C-alpha cells in the first residue's frame, strides 16, 4: 500500500472517530425514538441540527434554511448553488441528500465531479456519516452493508445506493435494482483549465445532459443539485443555472456589504480578501469572473520628464463616502496628472481602503517635491451625492491638517458625470491605445500603482470590479483638458493693426 493511501485511511479513521464523539446518543426507549424521529422529520432544519452536531456548529443563515426547505419539499427539482467559498454548499447538500435518503424519499444517488478521485473524496463524508454517526445509527439503524461498502460506491442496508463519477465516465448501469438515479449531484464540476477552452466546456456539458442526466426515469421525480461558483462567463454552472428551477447565488457579502453568514466575521473576511487580488476575490467570493484586458490591454510606463517642464499639474481625488479602512468600504483614490508634448502623465497616485484623515493627507503627499514655479490645482469629486459629505467631513479635515502642513486650495468638481464605464472607455481608452496615457515607470512596483494597474485591466462594461482609480484618472484628465482649453482661449495675439484706408 502506498504511503499516501495509508495516510488517507488514517485520516478517515480519525474522521469517523470524531463523528462518533461529536454525535452522542440518548438513552431512549423504542417508542421515544420513534416519536422523536417523526417530530424531527417534520422540521428539516431541526433534523439537520440534531443529526450533524459536528458540522452545524454555527446557526444556519436564512439562505441555508430556504435551500433545505426547497430541496426536501420538491421531489422533482433542479437547484444550482453558486454560494461563495466558506458558505458550506457541499455540507448543506450532504445534509439534504441524507435527509431524503434516510427518510425513504430517494434511493439512488450519483455524485459527479471534475475527476473520479475528486468525486470519491466528496462522497466519502456521506459514507462516513452513514457508518459512524451514532445518532443516525440509533434512529435509522446500521447502514453499512457487508460486501457493498467501498469508497466511491456503496449500498446501505436499507437499499440506498451511492456512486461517485468523474466527468466523462460512463454512468450506465447505475440502476439500484429497478430504481434509476433519483438524485444527481454535480460538485466542483468546473475547473479553471476547462473554462479556458470552450470546446472542453461544451464536451462536459454534453456529457452531463446526454449521459448523466439521461440516466433518470422519465416518470419518476429527480433531484438535481449543482454546486459551484461562477468561475467563467461560460461554464457548466452558468449553463445549469440557465435551465434550473432555482439558481441561488450568494456571495461572501450581501448587497449591503455585510457578511452573508454570521460565522464569517467582517474582520476574517477583510483578512482573507486583503491577501488576494481583486480579480481572484471577485471570482472566488463574489461569483464575478473577470477577464483582464477587455478594455485596457496593457498600461504604458515611462520615465516622467522633470516636473519643472510642466505648465501645471492637477491632483484629482475621489473621496468615497465612508470612513472605514476595510475591504467593506469603498476605495478612495487620488492621482497627479501633467500634460506635456501630447501625453498625459500619471506622475503619482494613491488608491486604497483608508480613513478620511489619511485620504486628506494624500493631497499633501502629492504636492511634496513639486517645484514652486509649477502651479498645482487640487480637485475633489463633489457631485450631488457627495456634497454634504464634502462640506461636513472632508473640508473640516483640510482645515485641521492645514494648521500643521499648510493651506491647500481645493476645488470641488461638480460636473454631472455620464455613465462611469462610458466615460472611462470613451475618454481614456483612446489615449491608452495611442500611448498617450503614461504612468510613472519609477513607481510601477509601488503597491498603489499595482492596484491601479489591476483596476484598469479589469474595467469591463458590467463594472463589477472596483474602478475608483480609472474613474479618478478620467476626472483628472477632463480637468487637465479644460485647463488647456482655457489657456488657449486666453492667449493674447499681438500683431500690427491693419490700417483702414476707407474715408467717410
């Protein structure tokens, strides 16, 4: 036996031991057990909490409860769970399937994944609970059957069969006596590599529809549960979601920016998201696969000319509207832009989740090192939604900081802006494509510039990824253009006055 196999066996033996320890039984008579079982089976939430104490250590979220009630009350049902990582979609699926099989509603379960090994791994907790969960054994009897209790394919003493399948493997012969599969689970079915090849996705989806789904009986109810995040615009999950009776999409945070499940604290979410890129966070925790380079293929970095050569510089900032320095808050951004020889130079910038006081200090940081003969104009976005915030929060902070770092003249940009994506694409993409939008090469490894690059490359029509810095740069470029037009219009032309030879 291979060392890896021995370790796997040891792992599952310990897993079973822990299940027994975490599912203690009660000293009850047969009549009491029967009455308790009937009462529990009327309430699937209570049933899951009682039979799986090792798993249900946190209260169920509302979306957990709704799923359990949907899937256990509709025998002919097609459900897709696109719950973020850490929202227990595989665990809740196991709860629901064991409820349906132990209560006699279903008898033939197929679990498919991207490979046979992965399918066996995902099916093993089902088998472990059936043979080692003391409460299940007390209420429903011994489940393990001699000769039919192997990893990847087993049949309980009550005649319920379970089988693991890898994508593409033939599911033919999956009958349990005269019962065709009445539960099909697809878990972890898509892979990143598969999603890069449309033909692979097409092939896997055809296998699901033509081989796996077709194992069902036409006149008997079937439960289908697809578990998986949306990791690409075209993947098996999105195809399943398009035909499902219900496609439940739940992100790590809800629409209000709060944790979707109390088990995951805001601090824990902040910690996790702070260590990965926006692209990865959007895909894995927000069901938002982003393709880089849809609008901006790349950014151009060059050496910035000496600042004294610029006629003026513009510092343009987006303050956001919160004072939270967390991933739950909006990003604050500022950029310093100069125009020279037909190019817009992004000399310096900041983009991060910071509090208002640090945001205000960015203006002073960007003004440091600018030659005195170069005029710096400081602008801050101040639309109708931000006006009270600007007057009541930002302005007082400038007054406070001005006592120690000097007075900065600040102008609010009250422009009524068009749609964000249209502005960014229409005003910046042509500049970028022609090499006229240039970023400071000396700072391209700076964390703020790296964050800016990521935001630019993820700009897309849906605008689901953070785009505060591109939005900020668009505002700054617009101001620079207005200044340039103003300088041209105010230029005084000096020449010889033409003599009027006409006489009255």
